[in-house]
C-alpha cells in the first residue's frame, strides 16, 4: 500500500464548477497535511496546509481533513482554466520529522 | 515571504562532467533544505535532506558520492551531480523548511527547479 494515494486523473471539471480532489494516507500518526499545485514544467507551489480535523478555507480553496478516516481533500470553488494543473497531496509525520511524503498527484483540467 | 531561488534554471552538459546547482532561501533562514528529483509524468522523489553544518541524509538508493550536497549556511545549499550521465537528466527541485509565525508548523517552500540535460 502506498503511503499517500491520490487518483491520478485526469479529472475534468467545467469552468465555474467545484473541483474535488482526494487523498488518503496510511500512517495514522501523520500530523501535517499540504496541498501543492504544480503546473507543467514548474515546481510545486503551496496552496493549503491543514493540521486539525475539519475544514480550512482560503479564498476559493477549502481543505478538509478527517484523521479518523485518514483522508484529506481539496475543494476548488468557481473553477477557472488557470486552475488546470497537477495537485500534489503531501503528508508529514510531524514531531520533528522533517520529510514530506508526496502522492503521485491528480491532474486537473478545467474545461472552459 | 518564504521565497526560494535556484540557479541555474536549466543546464545542458556533456556526459562525464559535473554540474552544481544552488538553492537559496531569500527572505528566511532555513536550517533544513531538501533535494528532490522529478522525472516526466512522475511525482517528486526525495533524494536527500540537508541540514546546515552537518552531513546530508540520503534516501535509500541515492548515491551520496554521485550527488554531493553541501549546506554551508542557513540560506544556501548546493547539489553537485558528479560525472553526470544521460540517465541523470531530470528536473531537480530544492525546498527549504520555514518556520512560520508562532503556533504554526514548519512548511516546505520549493525553488523553481533546475532542468538538467546530459548529452
């Protein structure tokens, strides 16, 4: 079982709709969770971080964390063509553990 | 804030030569930097963790004698690919761990990456 799993996609969403990206992780002790956006040929860019159960909203983005079910999701409201990218879920054990474990990413395409 | 730069952004070299890539945290001090490699259509693969003033910790399967890492200061880490071969052609990305405001957790910020092509 992979440590961090994401549906590779591609996920196609009409412009203006809500895009929903999901991620599951295997280590129940994980403490920190991140969503990065990566455009083709570019490096990852931090979108959201979340550390406690529940929702965290930042503009059009909402991260949701459920530690009991070991999943974290990212919702993108009012999707724009510029949101088309690969979204990487990353998990950190915390407690001084420095490394991030990345999922393979979900490719999102927003259809105008 | 939390800007990380890399230099060069791309490099083409002949097989057998060495290439040095620099990673700098521009507006914060980074006690820890990370080096990743990414092949086309694949996710990031952590190569090593670099701590200022100490030896880097390499991931399993990464040759420490081939990928030399130096973290000489709190704002600079370098990766040297020695005796590069075509199979080393990849996108190399560094990240730096930044401690944000009190009460939050460390976050990794990525540099723009260096695309290495070995002929």
